[in-house]
């Protein structure tokens, strides 16, 4: 995949995310994609699990969520996207240790980074890195 096509794919996926078009966004993922998160001991496996996670932990909990892209780096089939997760906690948030966290109505801006593997013009693997302490602090949960 050319660098230009890879950048277009990532930018189109981010546009779908920011417009909250979950179906369009999830279709950028390969059917057997893996998504690693700092809050999960095992990766999310497959489009269905990834979509459910985005619905439950992102779009429902933060209905005004927006990803502000700051930097993109790429080499071969890997892309690194750095930015800021922005949103207001207005819906229930599911936490492995605490269970369901009621809306705090707090607005957050948290640095986040995704290292993404592209294969056959699809997102095959995502490694997500974010500052969970900063996230929980802004929500006033710690």
C-alpha cells in the first residue's frame, strides 16, 4: 500500500470516528483485527468486539467525543497516530475493577496514541496507549 493510500485510509477512519459513524468506522478494520488497550489484559478480537467496545466505552459514555489528530508517523505497514481524546462523560462508563461508573459530566482532554498495522487496506492491529491516571483524574475519579 502506498504511503498516500495509507494516510488516506487513516484520515478517512478518523473522519468516520469524529462524525460518530460507527458502522463506517468499524469497516476500516479487518474482520479478524486485534485491538490492544492498556485497560484490557487481552486484546479485543474481531470487528464485533471492537465495535461493542467503541459503543460502550467511547460513543455512549462520551457522546461528544472527538479525536484531535496532532501527529502521524509511518513506516512500511505501521502507522503511529498521536492526538488528544476530547469529550464529556455523559453516559455510563464500564470499568473492569469498578464496574459501571455513572456519568460525571466532566469534560476531558487526554493524550492518546495509536500504533496501527495496515494489511490489505484494512486496520489489522491497533496498540492503544493513553494516560489512564490523567483520564481518571480529569473525571475526578481518583
